[in-house]
C-alpha cells in the first residue's frame, strides 16, 4: 500500500498553492468584512485552468480524476470556506453535464465553465423539504419545445453572480410516479432574472459568497437544456454525491490544517509565566489529538477518492470521509480559538473566522446525522431509519 502522493498531485499542490499565496488570510478577512465577491481570486483560478481539472480534454479540461480534484480543493481549503465556495460549483457542479449530457450540450456548456466566462449555481434544496429531494415542489411543465418552471429554491450559493443554473424540478407529480425517485428532471440553463427573483440570506460566515432564496415564476427552459431523459434527474444527482462528499472532505481538511498550524505556531511563541504555553500538556495534548483526527480523516478521504477513480463502489468511504473531516475541522478550529485564549476571539488572528466557517461542513452537503444513518445502513446492514 503506497501512501505517497503522485507526481501529478504534488505538482497540483505546488501550482495551486502558488495561486493561493497571493490571496492570504488578510484578503479573506477583508472579504468577510465588506462582502465583496472574490472575483480576482476566481479569475486567477480560471486562468490556471483549474476549473477544468476533471473535465474531458476535448472540451478544454485536464481530464484528471477526483484524486487530483481533491488535491486542488484541499489546497484551496487552506484559505477557508469562502475561497472554496467561490470556485466549487464551477469546478465540480457541472459533473452531471459531463456524465449525462449530449455531445452538443458538452460542447456548448463546458468550455465557458472551464474558462470561467460562465458561472453556475445549483438549485436543488427547497424550503420545508431539506434533504428529501424526492419531495421537491418546483414543477416544470412541458409546453411544446420548452418547459415552464414555477417554484422556489433555498440555499442556492453564488446566484447573485451566476448566469447559469443547474436546476432540479419535478416533471411528473410524485402521486403519479411508481417510485418517489421517478419524475424528477435535471436542467442546465440560463438564470433568467426576469423570471427568477433572487433574495440573499444573511448568515454567520462566508459573507463574500452569497447564499440565496430563489422564487421562480414562469421560467422558460428550452428542451435542449434538459440533461438526459425526462424523469431521470434523481438518478443523475445520485451519481455526483460521492465525488461531492470527497471534495467537501478535502476542503474541510485544508481549512483544519490552517487552524492547526495557527494554533501550534501561537503555542510556540506565546509566553506566559516565563514559558511557551506549548510546553503545557493542557495545550499539547488537545493539539496532538487534532493532528491524529486529521490524519485519520485524510486517509479515509484519499481511500474514497482512489476507489472512485478506479470505478469501484465508494459510497460508505466518501460519506465517512465527509463526516470525519467535518468533525475534525470543527474540533480543530475550536481548539485553535481556545489555544489563542482571548486573542482567539479577535479577528486579528483569523481563527475565529475559521471556527465560524467550519460549521458549514457539519451541515452540508448532508448533515452529520444523515451521514451516520447512511453508514449504519450501508456498512452495518441496519434497517433504514428515515
């Protein structure tokens, strides 16, 4: 069993790290204060070709695997969740188009995403529905060569700046379907603001990357913007769950590494009662535990990525990686604040922002509780509980 990173992964870490070096902690603290979209960061990532890391070469991508994409996201993750969220959807969100789109759709949609001239958002979650995607109420009615869509979405990130939307809607009422997963259709289309009202949601962190509620009223979508077959969209969404969980885990691990480095550096430098606080076991032991948690989570994450790239089942490993990385990131971020003492509460040292941002990975793309339910069912053979 080889635990060494590949030459490609090492090269990616170095190249993406060079980009990230120009957008340090002070830059992201300012974006948290003013809420300004980090456009210069996104543009730099696009110029480096990183939006196309997993996209096929024939459309301008690099044609690499999820393992390489995980290295990109782990490296960007060191900057925090605002940096990750500003590029995540362009980097991975269009994957259903790659896998299930027609040749014409790929040639039309993928190059602008890779170049960064198109920016996508993802409309799936709805109020009062949460994780039960089969119960969505947004409805797309076929009318000739178009669909007319009405409904509502929530927690749609980057919609303030997007010109495209990957939209999930019902095309058949659930009552008329043989199974709840039937009758859901996926679209990738223009985000027409004449028919979509976008309202930003104020939140506890990641101010520079907007989260929104969408009110869709008579949005017309051409049939050629439908991805795959009508009514099969839920299946297409499932195909992307495992890679998304792997990349979320990678991002959380990057953020946790930054928190741990900040804490250990401070513990070496901060002198109280005539000695560095890092000499005290009350400081040492929790930080050592954080390091071990991160190592364990990272091993599971790389295992999940390797399984996915090999075409093998990886649902349990991907879900476990997301769960472990989220827990480790939150605990490490909290420990970083506590290690800094009172200064951990100040924005000067950046760790308070890291703590606030770390909460997100506990909630999305699935909650920790649902992750446990999935592993209990799939790995242990226990009855489904939801």
